[in-house]
C-alpha cells in the first residue's frame, strides 16, 4: 500500500483483513514530483493545472467537471493564472466531450494572444504528469488519481464536487479534506480559488494528508 489511507479504505468498506497482511511502501510514481519552494501567496502569476477526469457511465460515478470547465478556466484567467489544460486521455475518444474541450482550448488560445501568457493545451499538455506538476503552482482536479500524486508537491489544489455539498463531499472522498472544494453550482468557485491562490489556509493540512496517502517517504 502507498500509505495508511489505502489500508483504512478496506475497513471503511467493512472488508476485514488482518493488519499483518499490509505493508506501507509509498508510491514510486511520485518520486520525480518536486516539493513547493514557498507559499503560493508570493506568486504573482500562478501556473495552474486544470485536470478534469473522464466521464463515468452513471451519474453517481461520474466525477468529471468538464461540463463546467469553461467557468473554472475563466475564473482562473481572471486571476491572472497561466493554465495547463490536461483532460483525461479517454476524452479524446468521446464525441460528447469534444465541444467542451474545444471551447476551453479556444478560451486559452484567445487569452494567450491577448496577454502572452504561455497557456498549454492539446499536445502541449501531454508530458508526464510529474513534469507538469513541477512547473505548476496549484491544481484544479476531480476525484481521480492525479489528486494523490499531486499531494507529493505540497502545493495547493481544489477539487470539484459533482452533486455534493462540501461537507458531504469531504466525508465521501477523504482525499478532498486538504482541498478547496468547488461545488457543482459554482457557488464556492470564487472562494475556493481565492483561498487556493491566496492565504492557502490548508497548507498545514496537506502535510499530514500527504503522509497519510503516500506513506511519508521523500
């Protein structure tokens, strides 16, 4: 197991396995992700990854924020952020996702022309996740594996709750307890991004959650 969180997940779902059957090993995939060098409040023009996950077959397992992606990206641009747009690779084969992706691509292209900010989308966002995490200052993502990997950086991140209020979302998905939560109706969007890119009150919480999910290894 990467960290204690993976062990606790079994107990939370009433799967009984003796503790001697588990060993915490860490997550080697994160070894190339660098730790934040300072508070994000000192960064004037932050680089933010937006990484929506793929569409689930049913609403209850569909955690993709892509349908509200243009609003999220627009809010990031309004805060002078440089955006790395990295949708899940599975989107490339889904016609219903093409329009949303194209709209965000166009939003970034137009802003890049107007401001000269070096946004990255399409093929420019294809490098390994560790490379993108190292150039980014923060991330907006959904319920997905990139969240736990990004924890290695100790950089701030926000998660999109598809249908739940913040307290319910954090109870259902413990990985979000160190995240700024964007609710589906966008009612918390501004507050979440302002906190994530500003005073970052969850900074100390991320240290504990990183150890809990990734085993505490450097």
